[in-house]
C-alpha cells in the first residue's frame, strides 16, 4: 500500500525544503567568490565594512576554492598576464586546461616568477583575510560540509544522507564547475562588444550559472568596475547583492566605468555586436 496522503505531503515538503536549503548554500557559496574573493578582494572595486567582510569570508570558506589570499593572488596574476604562460589557467592551452586541468599540474614557471613581482600586501593588511587564511582548513570543514549537512537535518528533518549529498557534495560540485566555466567557456565562446582583441567573451550561459560573472569581455576591459557589467537591465545577482549591502550601509565607494568611457571603448575596439 502507498503512504497516507498526509505523509506523502510531508515528505514532498521536506524534499522541497531540502532543495531550497541546497540552493541557498549555492547562492552563499557563489557570493563568497563573486562578491567576496573576486570583486572585493581581488579588484578592490568597492569597500565593505567588517560585518559584511566576515560574512563573505565565511561564504568563501563554504566555496572551498582556496583561501581569499590565494584566490585573489592567482586572479590578479590572471588579469595581469591573461592568455600567456604566466596566466594560471591560460585558455590558449585549451578548454580542459583552463577549466580544471590547471589544478592537476604544477604551475608554469612564468606564473610563479611573474606573480612574485606583483604586490599583494593589501590582502594581508585585512585582519579578516589573515584570520580566514590561518584557520582555513577548519573553516572549510565547518562551512562547506558540516553546516550544510546539519542545518537541514536539525531544522526540518532532512535525512543526514540527503542533506550531505544535496547541500554539500552536489552543491560543491556544481559551484566549482560554474566558477571554472568563467575561466574556460567565457574565454572561448561569445561576443566581444568592448574589446575584440582579447579572448574573454560575453557568455549568457556562464552569466546565469555564475550569478553575473559571464560578462567577461566587459570585465577584462574594465576590471575595476564593481558590477563586472554595464549597469541597467542585466541579470547580475552579485551586483544586486552589493547594491543591497550599499543600501544597508555596509558597502561604500563602488567604482564604475563612466558611460562615456564605455561607449568610446565600444566604438574603438568593440566587435560591433552591441
């Protein structure tokens, strides 16, 4: 015999809450990378007050993609030497290498040698970055695996296995690949309305998955812009989050590329697609 209607309804409700919990963890994970390690610490495109920096550092530990210092260091080298041997995930070496292969091999000597010439002292001047780096392994175990598993189990009775698989393992796997697509797909597929002479492209698929990070031709043309895209009617949840934090008073000094600068760049180096 089948389950009573009320038990079926309850089970379906728990399954939905399990999915909601997993997606919430995905969004938090993504923000730890996009709003945190990327736009705040790598590019200094806005300033964040201490409570927000603590939240973003915790979310970054949930992402488990190296600590803020290492992530930002590699990203700055990537921008400085994009598509050369000094680029940690040089897309000219192919999709697989730029997506995940670069993590399986030793860094090219140019990445190490030229990376040493850049200044990263500002990162370690932030006590939040220092704290997360010091306790990174413990924070990853807690934020990436323990909390996403225990909270659904404790709050709404999700089985430990379901919570662990959905909110920890599956969420972590998807978030990793979404981030890597910015390095691979967004450097190979799409249009180049701002600068046709560089590899990074505008990629809608990556934008949807990486909550606003797929406007990559724009980002590499104007890396200082906090929105990583033109403001307006564009799907960019990370920008919406930063703007909301600004409204709350937790964000200041958002840097933007002036419209005149953007238009002039389109006319001078764009491919005419926008």
